[in-house]
C-alpha cells in the first residue's frame, strides 16, 4: 500500500500475508539511522497513551538533514513533493495517524516559495493497534525529497517494535507533538494567536482571499493556505503592510485565488489555514461564501 500524505488523514494498513520487506526489530527506543544523500532517517518510539479503544501507540519519523538542505511539508508550496509512507508488513497495526509539526517557508530557487523543514525534524505518528494488549511493530517505506540547490529523491526502509514504555526518545517526541498546530475555529476568542476572519474579495479582475489574523505586536507570523484537495495549489498569503483592523494586534493577509484545478470553484470551498508563530501554531477550516 502506497499512501500520499499531501493531506494528513488516517492511514489504514492493509498488509498481505508474509509481505515483510525488513526484519522485525526488537522493541527499543529508536531504529538504526538509514543514511542517504544529505540526510538520514530513523523511527523513534514513545509511551503508549489511552486505554481500550482509545489506545494510541506513539512513534515518530526523525529526519536529520545536512546544513542547507530541506525537505517538504504535506503541502510543498510552489515546488517539491510531500513525503509518502507505505506501512505494508507492519504487525498489530490497524491504522496510523500522521501529524505535521508547524513548517516554514523558504525560497525554492526559481522565484517561488516552498514549505517544509530544515535541520532536524520529527514527524509524530499515532498508531491504533488491532490488539491494545500486544506491542505493535512498524515497517515503514518512506519516500521523501531532500533539497539544496537541487532536489534528491530519497527512499528509506525503517523498522521498529514499540514497547509502549517511555524511553530516551520521549522528550524529542513530546517536543515535536507540541509543535503540531492545534485545531481552532475562525473568530476564536481569548487566544493570543487566532484567525479572526476569512473572506473573498473580487475587484472584477482578480478574486482573492483576505484574512485578519490576531497576534501579539512584534511577533512574526507565517500563514499557509491549503485547498480542499491536493490538486489545489494556492499561493502563500502575504501581509498587507499598513492595512490593519481597528483592533490592536490584528494583521491583514491576502492571496489571489490562483492554482485551482480545472473546473473547480472557490465559492463554497473549504480552505485549511495554518498560522505559525515562534511559540504557537493553529489550524482552522474556513468556508468561502
């Protein structure tokens, strides 16, 4: 089973009998590093949380990149490809939920902007087991791109059996989970970082989306916009200097409605908006009327 992670959904594992492409690893905190050009990957394990039907085993894909090299978020921006995961051969794994820490934008070298990570990043996984009383063993084939001046397609094969106990990698996994944008609603009150409103504007020539974002004064904020399907390729929302709401700390961002797939209409479409500051990150869904 090959799964695109352009949009993070629950991944159902369908493993053929005997389809194991890597030896099953013993329970430990981390798998060996899989070294590739300009980077390396491994699986790390954390403590199991919940009980019964709410049991979630926890793990993470750790990607280590050489200085100056980057990899991509679920929506890569103007260029690039998101990671793909194949969990065939995993044992006692019903499904996996992929989580995405807050990304950053960087120049793609062709006049546009890509979205992703640099340095060291952990992509958290929540594993729903078939039997909560037994350990789960992950077999992962990871496809991802490592990019500097050029992009290098890379594939890693990783294996790890999860003990379910906290270990040496627990702090790294907790830190990565803390950087996953929290779910919020448009117009949410009381939060220091919030999307106050999202609406369409049309001047007769160009349709665009305008966002009002509440954030503490002087704190940098990056905004990312995704369409309802991976075929949408929306540009990065840009701040409109000198244009602000009357409420102190509210900023205005906008982007043109470019990059829609053929036949798609923005009217009634639900966009996913991610707002990221150095200390916080949120994700909201907004319907364009």
